[in-house]
């Protein structure tokens, strides 16, 4: 039996991973952790541990103790902060005999700052990039990008913190943050042509398996609606990126499809928020990760079912005797 810990299990990524592991054809003991003691997380796992914030001084000692206590084989991050922290402390984590599911340290570091990531890919001559700048003059940005254009956080994920600038008055309220925390980009494509493509990568520039979905985002920046799509149109761009970046394991590519081809919005070097939707259509990347990293079994391209998914609000009921439905 595989013993797996999933962090941030109270969030859509964390409990999505737990759900896909429960659906996998592998017997698993599932440990969920969260900083919230009243979350939905216990409904999706065999055991639950209340975690200190990842930024706290006590977090590393707590994490190492929990991994030993539950004899964890693999731990999977349910949020970016854990991914970055675990990457910095991979040696200590490995010392407990637990394996953190992490992409390469180089890619994780690059993805931490979208401006540095853009500069790196631009210097490599990547063709699917969206032009970006730290220019802070409205007239120059309007001339080069038109209006509206975007001010995008250099760190973070999804659509959180993105400002759509329609005029100079709106721009003035954010101008001083450009460079330090924000970067500017033109708007490319349309909301109706936004895609999420998840690939399981071999760390050598190759890809074992992929799945694409056209999506609509919620206000929180997560996939709200998704439709299974043909991934072929994205393969040239993904192969170009993989040749340069050599990602390892679950890697999420986000694109806008434009008349001249896909344009890269961002890369998440981890399992992303639509993982439970992908698993429902046949692409269970958490199961692939267990088999690949713990058993040495290379993933193969699964058969992907056609269809679409809609997310909605649901609830779990916890009775006083801990039985829930």
C-alpha cells in the first residue's frame, strides 16, 4: 500500500488530488493536511493533520515529524507555497524516506518569477511567447499593446491579481508597482480560446502523455468549465518548451489559441486545479506519478473520453461521530 500525503487538502487542488488518488487502481493510505481545522479535507482522506503555515518557523520540523509519523512514501503539494518550500528543503525531506513530487529545481525556480521566466524563454528564441515588458509609461504601452492591456503579477498563479487597463486613470493607480511586482502584456486571443494542457514529462525533453481542455475561469482563477479538446495543435509549442526546459513529471501549460498559433500564458510546474476533471476523462496524473516515481513504471498515453465538465458548489456533512456523507 502506498502512503501519500497531500498538502493544502482544504483547497480545490489538494482535495482534487486526493479524489483522483482514491479513484486510482492503487491501494493508498491518504493523509491530508491543512492550516484549517474546519475544512472539507477530512472527507477525502484516511487521516488528517492540522498544519502550521508554510511560512512559519515551525513548519519544516512539523513536516518532517509528520512524514515519519505516517511513514509517507510520497508527498504532493496542493499549493505553490509548498512546492517552492519543499524544493528548497528536498534534501531534508528525502532524509525521511519520503519523496516529494516536484518538478526540476531549475524549472520551479524559473516559474517563481514570470518576468525572469519570460526573459529566459525569449533569450532561447521560443516562438509562442506573449510579449512582456516592465515599461511604466502609459503612452508607450498604449502604442505598443493597444488598450485594454494587462498588468500581471510577476509571482502567483491563475488570473489572481491581473489588472485589465482601459485608460490612463486606471493605469495611474498601479504604475508604481510595475517592475517591482507587476509586468505589462498585451491581451491576446479571447476568453473563449483559452486552453489548459497537462503533460507528464520525462525530464529529458520528452512527453509520456498529455491532455488538453478548453476552459473558462472562475473569479478565483481556477477552471470553472472545461471541454476536452484535441491536444495536437499545442504539441509543437509544448515540444519546443520541453526541449528547452526539460520538465519532469506533471506539468501544466496554459495557452490562448490565436490565428498564428498557441500563445503561452504560463507554465505551472505541478499538478493544477483541473486535475480531478482530467482524471474523470481518463488522465489521472497523480496515479501516473505514484507508478513512475515509486515503481519506475513509465506512463503511457491513456484513452481520453470526450465531453465537458461544469463545477458547482457542493457540501460534505460531518456528524458528531465523524461519519460524513
